[in-house]
C-alpha cells in the first residue's frame, strides 16, 4: 500500500513524487517512457534549449566573432554531432532524476497507468493500492484539421519531430507563431533554412504585451523569419520532395499556397488523459478536456488529484512543478501554495522574451490606473558590449500605490532577469522598492532597475 502514486514523471510528476517522499510518504511514480522527465526533458524544453544554444553560438561565430577580434576558420555545422550534443544533454538530466528517485526511495512503476477505481492504479497486469493518486500526465501536440503529422517521415512534423529531423531543411513552414513555433523556427533559420511562419491571428505570440509583440516580430524578421499573419491553414500535403501548404488569408478569404521541405505544426497542445479511465471513474473534465480541480488540486473523485498540463492554466513546466510541490504538501496534511498571478513566461529565442503579471492591455481593460517605466537595452553598457542592445524592459505599476503589477522584457537574459520582478511581486513590492535596490555594474540587470526608476523620477541612462 502506497501513500501516493503519481501518474507521469514529467516536471510536475517527478517533483510531486520527490516532495511527497521528503515529507515522509511512501511514494511510487508511473512512467511508460524508457526515461524519466516527461515531454519537457525528453522531447521538449531541454533538447530544444540545447539546439537553441548551439545555433546561437553558430550565429555569434558568423556575425560577431570578427568584431571582437576572434579570427580563424569559418564555423560549419555537423548536424549529427549537434544531435549527439542534444542527446547527451537530455541523458544527463534524465539520469539525474533516476538518481533522485533512488535517493528519495521512490518506486518507478514502469508502464502505462489506468485507474480502475479510487485507491487503485493498474500498470500492466498489476494493480497497486494507494491512499492517493496524482494525475500528472502532461500534454501532447494539438492536431490541426487537414494536416496529418508523420514524424517518422520527417516531412510534416510536430515539435517532437522537429527536434530530430534527419537533415537540415533548405526551407520550412511553421504553422503557429507561438512559443514552440518561434523557438524551433529560429533554430532552423540560424542553420540556414528559409523559414516562413503562418499564424491564424493578426499578431504573433498571442497573450503577450502588444508592444513586445510588435518589437519581437521586427527583430525575428531581421533574423530572416518571414511572417504571414491572418492565415487560416486548410491542408498540408506531401508532393514529391516538397510539402504543399494551402491556406486562406482571412482579410479577403483568398486562397494561397506555399511549399517547403518541412512543415512544422506548432498550433498548441492539449491535455493527455486518454487511457486513464477517467470517464468510468467519474472524474469531471472541462469542455476543453482538462481535468477539473478545486483550489487544492482535488478532482471530483475523493483521493484523486491532478496537476500540470492536465489541468486548466498555462502549460508551463514550472507551473506544473509548483503545483506538484503544493499538492504533495496538501496530501501530507500541510498547506500547498501557488500564486498564479506571479508565474513567469519565457521564450528562449535570441533575444529572449519574458513576462510576468499584467500586460498593459490587461491592466487598462481592468480599469486600473497605471504608470509605465521603460528602459532600452541600448542604454545598458553590458548589453551593448555583447551586441545585445536591442529590446527593452517595461515595468507596469499601480499609479496610486506604486505596487508592481507586471513586467515585460525583450532582450539579453530576459528569462533570468524576470525573476527579481517575480520575487518583488510575491512580496508586494513597489516600483520604488526595486528602484532603490542597488544593482551591480556592469550587468544587464541594471536595465530592470532603470525601468523601475522610470516609473518615478526617471531613468538615469535614458
């Protein structure tokens, strides 16, 4: 008899299992993959970041090395070795989780799970008894009507297939201008592919601050990515050595076609709960297929909880991790906490884009009186020294209380810089609190302080 069985060993599941074990519970985790870590570590966050880093280094070698006096032979790409570097990066992380499972005495139940009834989890032919169950099964790429993905063929692929193409394509069409499409599109653009992004909406990265969206698109366009917005994709078909994509422009409903070596379908993700037997169990789902939970992550069936991409909210690994720790605390009889107003988002392109809290548009739609402090990275000495002077920090604060409501960064190390704002928001800090905090010079973090200063008397270096 286990105290807890976690179904799924992705960021939410394995973190939940470890935290529960640390709290003294007897824990098992079910995972059908050959390695732990879920989508994120195996075919998502980690391998994509390896390719993003490798291709960023390639860009630096081609564009900036000579400017710094670094002379020598022209750098070329060995795709097989780059794939090997990616695989080593993944293996190092997944083996690390195996070590943590052993360290915390967590049983890995290898196989795919179903829940025949509350308090029981079936893996293969074996039924395991448990006091509590946490569903942490993550998500899968959402299908697009008229477009059939075949990762094995390597022509029409989703994010998993795009990470392991047999060769670098000369041309690629990316369907969807969200995080996944832009990150992987930028990888192949740096590798020399002609990349065209088709997006159904009239803006890229839906949900981001409008000012960031516009600047981000301009910067990606300078890197060679082409954008067609307001494009409703109808079909994609392999025709000889090309894939033909048919779409209609929403502004006039005109029929259009574009062909490429590879098509990447990056139109979002959906919860992966098939095969668990939730209908028969009586677990309530939302109209979009997510598991419905209460404020303690409990489902409609006693003793069954759900977290991460399987439940409503942003599909982010760190959101799943927070929920994993919190639900473990709840099951152990303690108080679990997740502040959904302070969950950052990051796009790991170059430049990086990061955000937390309200956008300018959201704040105004809520009827809030706000003040905005902006600071360009062109005014930051460290950023300019690294050829990363494009972009800005945008801080949004309440006009009356000065409390920080949100922050939006496009520029160097944005994914790291955003976290000092997260900490500030968690403590209810004002823009003045941030402005009065000494930041080391020269660092790119000074740009955050300057944006906070701009909410008051004014930035120094702008």
